[in-house]
C-alpha cells in the first residue's frame, strides 16, 4: 500500500569499529590488538577452506547445476547459499587435526555459493559467445535471438579471452563451446567472514543505547584442535552519528574484515522510509552523467496540456575533486607501469635487488587506490545529497538516471574515455537512490541512447552551433547546455514510462522502453534556483603600530590570506595604491633616466 503517510522498509549498509572487547565468559578485558590477531586466524581459516572448495568445484557440472537451479532430485535450490550447498553435498575439507564449528562451515559455503552463482551468468554468456566466435578472424557474430544478448563491454572482454585462448591452443581453433573453466582460473576468495549466514551459536548482535554489542566465537590459536579453543568475545562499537534518530527496525549481523587500521565491521540494518509510487509522479528530474563533471540535472513536468520544461538545468560542482581524482589516477598508472617495467626488463642477477623497490611501488599504488576510493565515496554521497535537495526544492517525485549497463564513453580520446570510465557513476547512482529514498523520492533508470542527441520537443537530431557542449534545435527553438537538454530527455522518458516500471531484485526500478512526446518550453520558471554562497575573505585584526614623530608614517597593511574559495574581493584601504584591484601603471625606464639628467 502506498499513499500519504505510508512507509516501506529498506536495507542500508554502514561501517563501524569496536572500541572495547571483553571475554564473554570471564568478563576480563581483551586488547584490540589481540582481537585483531584472533580475527585474522578466523579469516585465514575461512579463506583457506573457501579457496579449496572453489578449486574443487571449478568444473562445468557445477555451473550447469547453478544455471538450472535444481538439485539431483529435481527440487528447486533454496536461496540461502549454505542450505543449497548442504543439499548438493558441497562441503569444505579442513586440514588434518583442525576443528571448525559447523556454523563456520555455513559461512564458508555461503560465501562460495554466492561467488559461483555470480559467475554462473558469465559462464552462460561465454558459452553463447564462443559458439558464435570465429578463431580465424577473431570476430564474434551478432546474436540471433534476444536471449543471447549481452552488453557491448562484456562482449569485448570475452572476445579478448577467446582470442587469447585460440592463440594458445595447439590447433589454434576449437569447434566445441567453451566454458568459463576453460578461459579462467578459479577466483581468489576474499578474507572476510559473513556472519549473516550463521546463527546465535556463532554470533549475536544487540543494541544498547547508541552502541552495538557483537558476541562472536573466535579461535584462540591459528589451528584450533577442539571446541575448547573457540571462545566467545563481546565487542562493543558505537553507532555512527548519522544513524541517530532514524527509524531502524532491525540490526543485522556484520561482515568482519581486516584493513590497515584493524577490525572493520561492515554492517547492515533495516529502516522505515516514506513509501514512493512512481506511477503517481507528475514532476521528474533527469540526471545526465557528464564527462566534465559527475552529472547535471533538468526538470520536466506533466501538465494537463502536455509535458513542459523551462530547459534551465543545474550542473553539479564537484569542488575540484574530479581534478584530484584524475591526478591520482595518472599517478597510480605511472606507479603500475614503473613496477611492471622493473619486473620485466631487469636482469636475473639484479632482479633480487629490485624486489624491495617493486614492493615499495606496489605499496604506494595501493595507497593511491585507497585514497581514490575514499574520494569517490565522498563525491558520490555529496552528489546524491545535492541532487536530492534540488529535487525536493522542485517538488519532484521521481529522479531519472541513465542506465549504466548501456552507457559507454567512446569517441572522446583515450585519456578522456578512460577518465570517464573510471568515474564513480555506479557508486553515485547507488548513493543517490539511497539518499532519495530517505525522503520518499524514487530513482529509476531509463535508456541512455540518444538522450543528448535528440530534441525533447520534436525528437530530431540537435545541432551543435557552439561545439560539443552546446545543443540547439532550430525547429523548436530550444537548446542550451547539452547535459541540461539530456536531463530533459531523461525526465521525459521517466514520465512517459512511469506506468511500465519494472523491478528486479538487487537493482533499482527501470524503464526499458523509450517513448516520445513533445516537451513544450514553458515561460514559467519550474526549476529551483540553487543557492550560491558567496565566500567573503575574513580580514584579521591589524597589528598596532606606534607612529614615529617627525617622520611621515607609512601604512602597514598586511596582505590578506589567499583562498581558492574567494569570490568577493575586498575594497582596498585608502591610499593603498598597491592593492589587487587598482594597479599603478609601470614607470618606463626612459622617464626615470630623463628625470635623473634634469637634476
């Protein structure tokens, strides 16, 4: 049921860290460094068992069973990974003499089945593409039916794998259909513990005020030999401040990982948010992903006389983070190339001496990647908040974003294509959907093709009178920034397809069909004016200077501190002819020489 005042439940993720640990049986405090060591033993046991199980199941029969979704008795496989593994008899094998509780086995099998189910789609696509692949020419024939269709980027990656496989085979060609096991090695399992697959016998989480208390069994040795070497530890972590006051109905068991700072909880929770119904939306905001900035937005409204828009868009200001990301990307690529060059061109007798330098370069490259990840996350949520505020100020009920599965950046040069492909578009879309759902606004994905190439009014190709970033329709006499025109097109597609929105598990609602209706330019202003704060320079107090008698005092005016956010320049003090606003004309050397001769 949807309507005014109705709510819906949704899950969201957050991270936190424990600040206190005690032994659950004795109540004695435990150092966080000791907890990190014991968690590392647990993750090593889980990663080793998971890798061994994946290697044993890395065969075509495994993916046939997962694709069919049926067991040997023709029963449907359950959604829970550990239950499906128990029914299929997929159990890990541990080293001799090592004891692991059955709930840890659940965690291992749940993570393995989730990974294999993800790769089952890739196995089906590789089988279909290899059947249409010609090893002699290296070309994949177009699909004959809609069931064999995959995205262009995915098809290019599989084609490269097929070409490399045909080059390394003995005869150079293969008439049989290939599987994922023929082209790839078994994936490496991440060192993590998804406690959600277990029950209270392994882990339990409770809430006490503004703190989360996790009670989990941890080994007391790297190779526990019995049940006595597994003891319960009670960890306490603070609930992040941005979750205080939110209508959280359930706290789920976290996933434990280790990073450079120690133990990290990747938690999930369920909360109540205002319910949204895209079918009743009359105003939509279209968000176009831009190569220059992260995105731009424009508004379209459905009035009784038709679709209207003022064609006034809003462009997101990334505060210079895009330039910083590009610099970090170039630095990471340089470090990767340098390490690869040292490893490939070094002679065997000096290769051993270069291992330390290569390790340092790899460490720096990983640090650059971690910094890029933090900036991308900050950029994504700042973008989501800005677009949500813009949508709420306009009174819109729906946000339309481009379908990222069909969006590729091509034709803008190698550097710009790579830079746009590395942008955090998918993370920004997820952050936007999360932020907008909190205020009852639905985010839907719409087809991206020709969104910035066709006129929203007449659906004809747009002219580019001012270059790539401008768009103009001579017939409708509308235009402006190409990203803003694309936003109007996206908002129009969302409004026309709001009654045909499809929902898939794990994906945002989508409009699959593109429809056209003329969007009339409205003289009324429908989009809000975003606030433009003016940053004024803060002038510090001037130092007290005692003037000297009998001498013409000089004005001691300290130079103000420069800032990149300054948009208003202060008025220079009286008599200060050296300010930035009024610069005196330079005196020529000829005039100075003439005055000296006259004296």
